[in-house]
């Protein structure tokens, strides 16, 4: 038996906040992955962490499987932890699906969401396309559509944020309520931008959500990065609302100023570290392998 499942990470979120006190985010999946491999080599030890072990146990419980999980499972991720790049969500969702497949089962995205949310607040990167998603309860609220072609330059302000602790802040609900007007405006723009393939509208909405989040989790140099985006032809900025990432959003057909944006950032915001570029992609899991000689 050989099973491989890849889950995309994210560049933070296009939007995050609440409307009528219901929290949500709009996913921003990118082509950087966590990859889970399962083989029948039972002589090796599990190569995973505690959250991943929880994902195995919760998946088996969800499937009503009492059999001990005796397969070898390995997790390899290109996603740094604590940055708001959905590293845990990618790990957990890939493991849930891989474990289910090892028992000839296939989980829906809704099932994965329920399992993941039972472990910790989760990103919705395992849903196809771009979705508006309740990251606390794990309920998908709205499929917004397929992503346009965008390149994102990812910058890191440093440090790390624990997602669980962040979402347990006693002031979070109040602060989210205070920015609901801006979040609703951002959602209107992003929803329309995705529906009409208008990249500028997406950038405008993401920028509004980024600015509105400053009272919740302040990011130094955000205002400077918005100005750099404007000077270099980027359509806007987005952030990890509970992380440390700032993204510059570029139209794939207008990348001539990308190098200039990196240079300006280094000069004006030397405390930011450039991580990489990535493409905005559709969410969803990639599956390959075989069970008993049959491809999956």
C-alpha cells in the first residue's frame, strides 16, 4: 500500500473577522504544501507530532474504526509554523484523508472540517476553490468561486502566534464586532472580484481587511507596505490575521515591478523578512497512490 495526500498552505487570509458576531475567514490557498505518505511498512515509527496523532485518532473515531492504526505515516511540510500559513490545518487535513484512504474510505471536505475543528481552529484550505468559512466551528458558509491568477510575495514580521491562544482572547469578539463594517465592505469587494475575475477588487477588499485588523494584531510596516504595493503596481496587500505574514498581491500579467517591491521593502521595512513568492490556487487535497494494486 502507498498513499500520498498533499494539502496546500495559505498566505494568511483574504479576509477575516465576523458578521453579526459569527466569525469567518476567506481562504487564501497557495502552492506550498504539507505532504503525508502512508505505507504498509510497520517496522518504522510514526514520523509525526502530537496534533497529527490526534488527527489519526479523531479520524478513526469518526469512521467508527476500532482497529489499531499499524501503518507507517510520514509528514513533510514546506510550511513554517506559527506564521499564519495554515501549517496545522494542512497537516491535519492531509492526515485525516490519508488515514481514511488506508481503510478504503474517502472523507468529504465537510467531514475533514468537522474533525479538524475538533482539534483546533482551522483554515478551510481543504475546500475546493476559495471559500468563506467559519474557522471556529468548521462550517463552510459560502463557496465564492475559483481563484484568479495572482502572485503573492510573502513577507514575515518575525516571531510566531499560537492560533489556539489567539482565538481564546477575551477581547476578540468585541474587537471583531467593532470592525464589522469594514469586514462587510471587504467581503462585498472580494466576493464580486472573484465572481467577475476582477483582481483589483480582490486586492482592495484584502487591503481593507488588513487595515481593519491592526487593532487586533498590529503589524508594523503594514501602512508602508500598502504604499509600496501602490508604487509597484500590486493590486493590494493581505495578511495573516492571526499570524505574522504580510502578502503583496500581484497580477500575473504585471510582474515587472516585483523586484522593485522587494528592494523598497528592504530599504523602508528592514525588519521584514522576504520568505518567497507563491501563487494563489484553488484549495483542495491532492491524492495519489495505490491500495492492493489499485490506483486511487
